[in-house]
C-alpha cells in the first residue's frame, strides 16, 4: 500500500485516478483548494488535504506531503484565469511541487 499525494486533487484526471488507486489498495491524498470540494473527494476514497498551490511555499507543501511515497502532479489552470494563472499553476506550481517532493524525501514524481 502506497500513499500517493495528488496535486490538483479535484481536477478531472485526479477524480478518475483516486478511485483507481483505492481499488488497487493505495491511499490517494488529494490536495484541494475550495472547502466545498472536501466531501466529493472523500466520496472518491481520497484523503483530502486543504491547501492552495498558488499560496503554499515549497516547505509548507512538503509538510503536507509527509508520509507519502509518490507525488502525482495533475494540477492545471485549464485555460481559466488567463496567462498569469496558467503560469502560476502549470509552471510555477509544477516547479514548487517538485521542490516540495525533494524536501519531503519523495523520489518518485509523476507529472
């Protein structure tokens, strides 16, 4: 059994991934940023972790990743919010997630 930290836990890909992970005996840990998303993530079998990728520091994100074995980066702005938001999530967010995984001692990163 592995604990899989999913960045962008409420996105389309993550919502398909979480139940599959549960089915194979793993524990999805899903990062989400809107409180209304928590119940849906629990219903998928995920362990919801509240946090906003845009405001978390790499160190804070690493703390949320503790005890996880793998990080899956599935966050994406989806074209919403223009170039600035896309850069903040798809670019800076990815870089921050990689750094956080390294700080947390997680060597397996899927993006």
